C-alpha cells in the first residue's frame, strides 16, 4: 500500500484545529496562538463556520459537543439541542392536514440552541473574553469572505423561491437581486451587526458579560426581533403550503443549554464516548457491539466482506435507533439492553452472507410495541409528494440541500473538543429581518403520532442526527466526526474501524473510499425508506461492487471523492498532537504546529 495521502497528517505539540472549512480552522488556530484554550478556539471556529458555511449551519441552529477538560479530567457532553415549543402539539399539526412535520419553514422550528450552547462552553471552560472569540466572525460577516461555489450555487438555485416566498432571505442572500458569484467576497452586514451587539454585552466580569449576551439572545434584542417577525409571518414550506410558527417568547426565555455525562462503550481497548439517545450517537456504539464478534482485522478494509459486514451491522443498529431512541427526559430508553453482550450476540446472528432487505429492530422485553410501530411506519405512505429543494439531506446529492459542519480542536494542555453544529441554514427558514440569519427546522424529526419516544411533545428534544465522537485508549485521546445527517455515524464508524484494525494513520483513513446504507427510515422529511440500498465510492473497485450486488445489495456508485466530510484530531500520551481532514469537497482543513 502506498504511503501517499492527499494531505499531510498534521503533527505538533502546541495545538491543532481541524474543521469543514479552512478559514474556520485557521481562526481556531489563531485563538490558540493568542493563548486561548481549545474551548475558546472551538467557539471562535464555530461562529466563523456560521458565516462561511451558511448553507450548513447558523446561529439559531443546534449543536452537541463532546469534550475533555484537562482541569476536571472528565469527558462531558454539551447539549445545545433546543426543545419543542410549548404549543407544538400533535393536534396542532394534524389539524392542518399534515402527516409529517415539514422539512423547512416556521412549523419545523424548535428553540434555537447553538448560540447559548457556545456561550455556556465559553463561560465555564474558556478563558478569553466574548469580544475576543466573536471578533473573527464579525470581521468575516462585515468585511466579506470568499463565497464557496457550493454556497453560491445553492443560493442561485433558490433565488426565485426566495424572491417569491421568502423576501427577507432574498434581501440577505441575493443582494441587489443577484445571487453571489462563486469565490466573490460575500458580506452579511446584518449578521455582523447582530454579533457585534452581542459581543458588546456588559458585565462586571468575563462570565457576567457572557451571561449578559445569553440574556440578550433569549429575551433581549435577538428574541424581540424574532418574535416581531413571527407575530405576522405566514410562509411557504416544503409541504407546499403556508404556515406560521408555534415558537413563543417564553420558549426561548425559559430554555438553557446543559452539560451531561456521555454514553460509553469499550471496543478493542478503546473507550468510545457518544451523546445520550436524544441524538443518534449511540448507533455507533451499537454497531461496535455487534461487530465486536467479527474478525474485522482479517478482512480487506476495502473488500466486499468488510463492506457487507459493516453495512449489515449498521442496518441493525439503525433499526433500533428508529424503534427506541428519543429524549430520555421523557421516555425510558433501554440502552443498557441495547449495548449488552447477550442482546448483541443475538443481533450478530442475523448477519448472513446475503444483504437483508427487511427492517429488523430488536425485541426488547417491555418495548415490543415500539419495534412493531417502527415496522408499520417504515411501510407507510405519508403522501407528501415530491421533495422540494429546501429540505436537508446529504450535501453531496444536490447543492440545494442543507447539511452540517464539524470541528475538532486540541490544545497544548490536553483540552479537546469535537462538535457537529447544524441547523438554521439558509435553506431552512426565512431570514429574521435585522438579524441576518434564519431559524432552524429540527422539529421535522418528530413523529405526529402518540406513544413513541420521538412523538412530538412540548419541551421534548427532537432525536437529532448530530453526533461527535471522543475515544480513549492507553493515554491516547481521539476526537472525530463528520457532517452528513443519517450518514454521520456510518462514516465515523467506517473511519474508526479502519483506524483501530488496520494500523492506518488519521489522514490515510480519511483518504479511503467510503460507503453507507440508505436501508432504514430517514430522519429528515420526507422520511424515506430504501430497503437494501447503499452508496459507495468507486475506488473500492468494480470487483467489490459486483460482489456486493451479488450479495443482494442495491448499490449506487457515487462520484469519486464525494462521500463523507470527516475530520479528526489525536493526542498521544507524550503530548504529540495529530490532525487530519478529508479532501472531499475541497474545503475541510487541518492546521497545527
């Protein structure tokens, strides 16, 4: 095997920053250079990603982060996933003739979570002032940044829709009535002014100033602008009808981001940490629990046996996601059973030499009704018609759809952060006048039927797809993740398995061909199920693709270098830092020294 990699694996001891956009990675590194820690750098990086990748995330979106603090010696999760509004009842939606929550527009909005989450991280774990970490994003929004061709093309594809249906979005994204040109400097002065005003919040201490900015967000000028607009807004969404929001001032005023413990699983000496099951994160742990019984290291990491085995394990794990996951504050989630050896020994037996075309959630005692409900739901016709352009899915399928961003940062003291911010992208909802950003569309992940862990209910967290990772072994600590909706834990799993079993470096793993399943029910509108379907990059070779098809997989071959947007960073026991970023889409970058 050649030693060639598409990018060098970054190595150093001072700090590393990697993200889905080179500007954001450079901003994160600049914060480390100024004496900030990984938490300061993560906040600055994330706010910059909101500016330079507005088709993938925004201030009113959502985010989980998983992190290690050298001071506390603990791995924790930051949950900045906003909850459903108080008025978001199933009856309210079904009375409007809906069978699914639309994938865009105002009905799909939950409480905006991202900004408060980043402020909480900065207050409790950062060291720098609010102004110091916000200034790079302010500068790029005010003075301009080179517009990614994908963003320019996204806006161009939606320009007519914006002009006709979302004029507040047209004013921001098509200034002067024209879509921006690829690589041209693009400015968002309204967003710059919003950030600048938040960064100017007053307080006697660093922490008090940050809390003042959080108050301005949830109940001050930001909230006032949002609800001034929502009071009369009645806008078109992906259901091809106009709807109004259910979000109310009290929903924003009452909500706060929180810290919580991760969910963890041991695999071949590694302890892998993920979010709790309000995110899909535990599916990676479930897949590892199933795959623990296979000799993956004896397989070709790009061979048909490896691909088939991993795909079949992911089908089983994701079936359980659909049956059992949800907000554990509202529902009992049997994760102890789902991660147990006895349960996974039985699940393992379901993997044969042929591709399964069935949905196969496990049968957990006392929870059988949830498995049955998924089997029924997966066969249902929701009669929603053709999919419109604003609804989110994998970024590589079309430039008109939204996706996500990711960042991984480690500093010289050993602090580390992995985060996958998303939501509030320019396709999701109309821009709020005067603020320069739209709301989110995360409520589309709820179901409009009672009795499920993912049933729509006030104050409940939607079962998000956002899922960063942190893993530890013998003093090594690894943070990694990717955008990609339902594919996030599939691409991360494949990357991690190759890293663990085949002795590949971080970047070498990044450069290997990726694949994923579309077999299970999708998280996003229109909630499609595609039994047996999978996608794979062509570099695995025609023989592998032919064998997968002979095993019964319905294989779509992607364009080369289009699947996955992984980044990763590692700290070795002696303090050596390493980082890598995918070459796909030609935007992600790792920097460090």
